[in-house]
C-alpha cells in the first residue's frame, strides 16, 4: 500500500519533467562500452544507434535513468541531445556511471509514455582490449579479437576509463576530438598494439597520429606503451592474443582472494576497491552541517518522559480531564518549537563544497581530472554546476536514494535540485586546464626496482604549506620532503599495496596514511588532516584495479617514476559561479617522469 | 442546549484522558517514531537528505494508517451500535443525533488527533537530519490532519447510511481507493488514452469524468504532500486540499446529522439465520448436500465460503475479468503502463490475497460471534485438525481462483518475473502476506471489529521499523556474492518462523476464548 501511495504521489511529477522531442525515432542497437561489458564503478560509454523513421529531422534529448530493486530510481538522470535527418540513423553516445550489475536502465525521449526502452544491464568484466575496425571491414572478419566500430570511440579521454588496449591494423577514420581523446588515453597508460593490415604492412599514420610511426617494436607515449606485432589480424589466434595482447599488466597479476588477505593481515579488513564510495563518504562527513546530537537526543528523552509518565499522571490524577489535553498539547507545542529550533542551521552556515581530485598531467597546464565533491545546500535550491574544460561527466555515485538532477552531457552541466540542509555527492570527470606544475627531476637514480635518489623541482606557486609529496617507483611508495624549492626523498617508504590497503572501512578509525610506518591511530584533528587522510584512497583509485581483486602487491611500470603531489585545490577545479560561496578542496597531481627518457 | 449535545463527547474525551490503553497507544507511537529517527540517523551515512526520506516515509505511513482507520476504526462508529442493538437505547436517553454522532465519531477523531499531536515534535527532528524545513513539516501535518478529519467524517456518513459495519467498511475502502489512487491515475493517464485514440478528445462524458478526476487529483493529500516536499516550497499551510478536506468533512457530518434518523429509525438487532430474496432463491437451487465424512470442511465451505452457488458465480466473474483484460489490453498499457502479462498476474495475485485475507477474518470470528467456539473446542479432535479442516473448507471456495491461475498459466506460460525478481519481489511479498493472514486470524479472535485493518497496521508499522534492518542485512549478504537467492533466504526463514509463532499464539488465544 505504501508503494502504491508513493507511486501515486510521484506519478505526476515524473511526467512533467521529460524534455520535449520532435519527430519519431527508434532505437536500433544498444552497445555498452567497447566490447559489451563494463567494469564496476566506472564511467562507461553507452552507444545507441538511433534511426529517424520519418521524413522530417528528428531532434530532442535522450534521458537515461537508473534504478535498483523494485524500480527504485537512484542517481541522477543522464541526458544527451540528438539531431537526425529524415530517414537516416546515427550513433548517439551517453556516458553513465555504472556501479554494478544490479542496476536497471531505462531510456526515454519526450513526454510520451511510449517513448521508452529498457536498456539491458551490461555484463560486468575487465577493461576492454578491442580491435578498431569498421563494420564493413572484411579483412578483420575472422579475428578472435572483439571488434569496436571507430565511430564508437569517445570524443574525450573521460569516456575511455573502461578501455585497456586497442589493436590497430588500419588507420581509423578519426578526426579532431577523437584523435585527441585517443592520444590522451594513450598518454594516460593505454596499450596500443599495431598489427599488419591487408597489405601485410603496419598502418602508416599521418597528422597528429604520426607519432605512432616509430618503427621500434616497443615504444612509449607518456605512460602508454605501443607494441608492434608482426602478424596480421587473421594470424592472431586465441593463444597468441592471450599471450601478446590480452596479457594483463604486472599490477593486475598479483592478486589474491579476500579471505587469504584478511588472514595475512591478521584479521584487519583491507579496504575494498570501492575507493569512490569511501572517498565520498569521508567528504560527506567534512561537508555536513554541524548538529549537537547529544542535545537532540537528550531533548528526545525528556520528551518521551514528558509523554509518559508526565501526561499519563496528568490524565489519571488531575481532577479536571481538560488539564490533560491542555498539558499534552502544551508539551507538544513546547517541544515542537524546541526541536524546530535545534534543527535550524546557524546563521554562519553557508552552502559549501568539499572536494578532492586526481589530476593526471596530460600536457603542460592540461589535466585529466577525476574530482570527488560533496555539496551541501543551506536553503535548498536548483543548482547548475559546471567547471572549465571539456568532456565533463557527472554522477552522484548514489545507489541508495534518487537524486533530483540531470547530467546534461552535451553541455557538460549538472542540474541539481538540493533540498535545504542536505548534501549531495558528485563524481566528475573532465579534461581541464590547471596550474603550471613544471615538475622536473633534477636528480634521478633508479633501477632494479629500487629508487635510490630523486630530487624534484617544480614551478612557482606549486608549493603549499600543507602539501604532501610522494614518489612511487615499481612497488614502493617513498615519502618526499617538500619545500618551496622542490622535493627530495626521505627515508620513509612503504609497499604500494600496504599504503593503499590498510584503511579500515569505518571513517575516523583509519591509520594515518603517511605515518603508516609508525602505525598510529590518530583521529583527524583538523580539516587539513582530514583531507590529507584521503590521499591514500585517491592514490588507490588511480590504479584502476580489476574488478573484485584485493592487490597483494601493486607495482607500476619501472620505466617511469610516478610523482604524487597533494595540495590545496586551485580555482580552476572549482565550480563556476558563486552558488557555493564556500568551496574547499585538495588535488592529487600525478606526473609520470620517465626513468630513461625515450627508452621503452 | 449544548450541555446535552456534548454529553457523549465529553464523556468520551474524559475516558480517553483517563484510560491506560490510550496513553500507551500515544507512548507507543512516540517511541515508534523515535526508533525510526534513530534508524534513519544511523543509516544516514550514505544519504544526502535522510531527514527528507524519513519524513516522506512517515507521511505515506500516516496516510496509509489513516486510510486503514477509515474502514476499520471510524466506519464502525454507528454500525457497531446498530449491530449490537444499543442504538435504540441511546435514542431512548433523549440524545440528539448530533450528540450521538459527536460522541461516537468525533471522540474517536479527537483520540487520533492527540496521537497525531504527540508525534509532531519528533517529526520536526527530521530537520536535524537534513533535507527539509520546519515550514514543510508543519504544512504536511496540517494537510494530513485535514485528511484525517475528512476520512473520519466520511466514514461516519457510511456508518450512518449502511446497515452493517462490513458494508460501511467496504464502501469506505472503495471510496478511498477511488479518490486516492484511481482518480489520480485516470487523470495522469488521460493524455495517454487520448494519444492512443482510445478515448475521444473533448468528449462530453470524458470531460465530465476528467474534470472530476482532475479535481480529486488537485485536492488529493498525496499530491499536496508531493508539492510540500519539493525543493523551494514556500506556500502557506492552508491550501485548496486543506479547505476541500475540511469542507468535505463538514458536509459529511452535516449530512450524517440530517439523515441519521432516517437510517436508524427501524434498526434492531442484526437478524441471524438464512439469506433473503434472490440470494435465498439462488441458494435453494444449489441445495447443500449432506456433510459426509468432513463436516467441518463442509460447514465452512457452505457457510463461510458461500457454497456451490458462490463457486459458480465467482468462476464466471473471474473468467469474465480475464476476458475483459485480454480484450482491453491496450487500455492497460495506457492506464497503468503495464503489459497484459503483468496486469493479469497482478490481478490474479491480488484476488488470491484478498480471498485469503477475507477467509482469515471470518474463519474464527464467525465462531466467536455466534458463540459456537466452545462447542467446537469440545469436539473429539485436536485443535490443529479442527483449524486445518476449517481452512480447507474456506479454501475450497477459492477454487475459482485456482481456475483463474490455471487459465493464466495455459494462456500466458511466461511468468512476468525472472529469477532475481522472484527472490527480490515475490518471496518477500509472499512472506508478508503469510504473516498478514496469520495476524488477521489472531486479531479476529481478539478484537470484535477491524481485525484486518489492525493486522495491516501492524505489518506496515513493523515493516517501517524492521524493514531497514532487514534490508541492510539482505544488502550485506548480496554484496558478499551470495546472489539474490542467498540474500533473501533470511526473509524466507523469518517469514516462516514468524508464521509458526503466530499459529501458536492463535492456538493459545483460541483456548483462552473458548474457555471464557
């Protein structure tokens, strides 16, 4: 009955929010990700082949909704505009955030209730390695590799989180944004495999892709690796593909089951790979408006006592029964006023955001950013949130309650309806401009899995009093001492898996991350310490670990040293406008420095 | 003049102030809300507006409870006096109709309003959890209080007009379902019906019906709550819904006063014995055979389930319903956005559940009301065999429901749910219905009226308190990788254990009542 009542209450509101559409369209094909699968907790491209069945152009907006359980909507809605000429079709892509296989997806367009399709839930899997081939490319028909149409490649690096590797046997028909997205993806650590085409030769690239023409068998592009395999697509059988192309990276290999890890860690529960949820929960504690809960519960107990035995005695023993009603209503009024007063926010409270971000340097002043934000609204309002940059994706990472909001993917704006005194989690991906870091290795000695010496310099205005710096080489994270003139190694170091893996899932009971060597349990005393505590899960989130694994040993490619600078956020990463006058955050800058520049 | 008019009301209010049970009900409601508040606070870690979620749940729970109180609590105000034959005594005491109505119905309304006032402070604590303002809470309470007053007075009118309490309850239930659910659904579905060409745009009949539906939707308490709880709400407490509810309540009370004498003039004790008129004729045509070897089964089949006549009529009705569903399947999609398969199975399941619940209310209540329970307990059979024999007799009357399911399985072999939906939806609902039926049987032996509404209230309130805990446990098991089958195992076990415990309680209560 409750379900029926709440459904009846919400029916009208839902219908009124749907955007208008013109023309009639049909959804002909639905493709999740690059190979039909999706990793957990990742932004995954959802490609839809939309056909206009009429003569006139069709335009409107596709809305994607997510629900769990018995049709309980969660998260925000995702909206993407379309324009399709008469009697034609084209691919339209949305990039929602997939948490797991328990979600149900519904796509709708326009207010007409029949304009709706159920989108199949994606199969969960690892990040994809695919062969980029046109649909009518007959040379790759017999390939054991999963094919992906080049038209489905995202137009921004932010949509490539579910892509591990690409096999190219011909020059793809990409232009502009797709080429840039591909190069950014490769720079971030993508794996590119070049194989022989129909002519028996490697593809010959031009323009911006000319960097791929290096004839060496193994080359580097940023943190990415380009491998040349002297075989054609048809010659690659399942075993060859497994050994040469699909072989997991070293960091993926060394995993173990949760039970054995708990046993190895003497019962301490390792943090799961749910870094996103952990980070956002911690941010929520930082962002929430302060309440005196002990006063609230004390008043609650007093009220219960006033009702019984207070009003009970009044009703049983008073000579005039009217005293009971006067007293009971008086108690109700007094405590109502008191509780209403307790629930009010102080005059000094303002709408605010607290955020942490991982900013991977793609080029000078250009970053691939993953930003976790918790926003708190004092008086309640509808907010339009956006930042600088391109390829902006948003989600509330929320699978417990619906969030009244729409992520307008075409404009890169999140429209959010926040009730008063409420909070909302926001996970954002974007390719954004940022400060000039100018991180250089003045001295670097590394080899055989050991980082012996590292002295860094960085640009002006990079250093901040509360800045933390680390260097991760192979399987070890080294603490660095940072100052205005740069940073150098200290003697403190820890295994990478230990660094990211010893958090207790309960907030405020975690070991202080950079004091892990002293194993001290410290409650964060200041906001700065609370932010600094988030550095470890942020570092963990950069690894993009395979689904359901708990890394025993995490090692990076020894070809480079990963510099991690954790400092206060700059204005570029904050939401535009003054809707949230109090914005505070930290950014983990990630810069990969080659150990031997130019070497594979 | 007023002194005599307010005599009964004054007496009832004094009684409500003195009685322990009334105080315990108020205390229980306050404690229930405190538990919900603590649960919401504990579970608020991952939620952005936990206060809003809690208060929304509280509002819908309140509306559901008031809707159940209408048929179950308020609709018996005058009806129980009619059926017990005491209404004449009240009139002999020279009490006016206004006095009787105030004393019987308004006193109940005042008792409910004091419970309402008691939970207001804790409801305001939702602000502390975040997501809404004091203004929104206050306006919601005013809207729900107006709805309560409307329901109480409409139920009073039904109670005056109808001869029996059961008729008044059924009529009140239909009225509530129609105004709260059906009318808004029709209003929302009207554009869909017009778009699909199922109804003519601007047709006269449709305009009239549509206008009524639109009015009912606009003054619906559900619509009002949705408006109040939206971001940026800044209206006052007195809205069209509040005025319409208070106006409707006043009108219902006034009509009750006017027609009271007309509908209570010749009321005596409820006649027992056989049926009358065409029903008697129909029953005569389907003469009851001799009991044979299963007398208890025979008795309940013929006297509770209605016998062969009802069996035939129900079979024809259910089959006609199925035919209507298949014939108008395009309407189903336009109205409810459900497929024919889903609607057919939902209707069949709803009818089956309704039959089970009606069987539950009657199975022992009739024995108690007729005073035959001691005789039943003296039979040379154990209580278990007596109970299950009676159940068998009642369930024989559900053969048409079985026939309907058979037809459905034959015509629509695919079930409308997959394995996950079976465990996530069907299993919890089945366990809920099982517990509800057992509670109904138990309450039918304890209270003279309103066993089913009381059982529904118990299940609703229990679900509101225990539901979050069970949901968290299920989620934890599911997250550990045991799948939906493993995750909902505890729901299955809890339902079965609770039902077994209720059966024991029923047996104990039966023995106690039979000995009285």
